C-alpha cells in the first residue's frame, strides 16, 4: 500500500506564517504535521511507499524535508505557482498517480490535518471491508456542514451518497480528508474526470467512486484537528504540547 499526501495548497488563511513556507511542514510541538502522520503510519508496518504532491512554490521545501527520509518519500511538483492556478485536489491525485506510476491500493491524506487516534484503526477497517473507505464524524453545525463533505450512510456503514459543501445537508455525517482507495477504483480516475467529477475538494473523488462502487465509512473514534487558521494552529500546538 502506498500513501499520498495532498500538499499543493497555498494556505492563504495562515498568512504571513505560510506566505513562504508550506503548512504541512509547520512545527507542532517539535514535529511537523507530516512527520507526525508518517510516525503513526510507519508504526502500522502497512505502508511501503510515501509521496507528496505539492506546487512549484513549495516543492523545494518538501524536497529538503524529504531528504532526511533517505529516499522513502517522493515529492511531485504539479507545476503551479499561485492559488488561482492550482490544479485542485482531484487533479493533483491524478497528476501524482501518473507521474509516479502508482499501481497499488492508495491511502490519500490531507497534509494539514492531525488526528487524536492512530490511522491503524482506519486501515484495519478498510482491510475488513475489502473496499475503498472513508471516515466520518458527527457534525451538529449546519454552517460547518455547508463547508464540508457530507455523507448519507446505510446501517452497515456503506456510503449511500456524498456531497461536497451542500446548501441543504442531507445528514450530520462529515467526511474528513482521509481516504483509502482500492487499486481497481483508483484506476477509474480518468473516467471520473471525464464525466465531470469535481476537481477542487478531495472528497469529490470519493463521492464519485461511491456512486459506482461500494465505499464504506468508518466512524472516527476521536477528534481530528484541521489546521486552517492561525488560531487553530496555536490551539493544536498547545494541545500537543500537553
């Protein structure tokens, strides 16, 4: 199984902190966000290759960081240099898959989120289901639901539908940017894009796959921490310092 980190955003809400430095490499209590995710995944023994897809502006930062991993992490530059010209998360996944010739089950993670629990539980869940999988958590706020990927699920956890940033949310289940894709589903990326799969939100690919193939959603056993603003970054740093 391979792991792909999505790190091609420009984190404009964190300026000036991220004006010239990528958000996934920000320090959180002595370790970068990406280092913390990799520490957790390494402990599972299930990942045999890592990749980071980023933009041209930050590619050098990621290559310098990846050098300490002695070839274990591949960095892919999508060639964009501004927030206005970004490819979008789904096209970045496609870009990385093609550039690296990825032909395996793939764990796709946003590079700017941390979890209070190990991803081992998610990988175990996916192995038990034998399908592509997402995670879900209950979100009571309709305002927040309108800014998120919202899923409707069956009693057994199968995804019935998924919609990005809906004006009228059909449930209170949110999908965070952590996805497990089976090799066979990932091979349909070209088809997804050809029929109009959304390109900006990473969950758009999971939503399309759920419409053509079984996808299950694991209920998260603990909170996640989305580092999107200076206040949220300071809060996460204080939490992990403890």
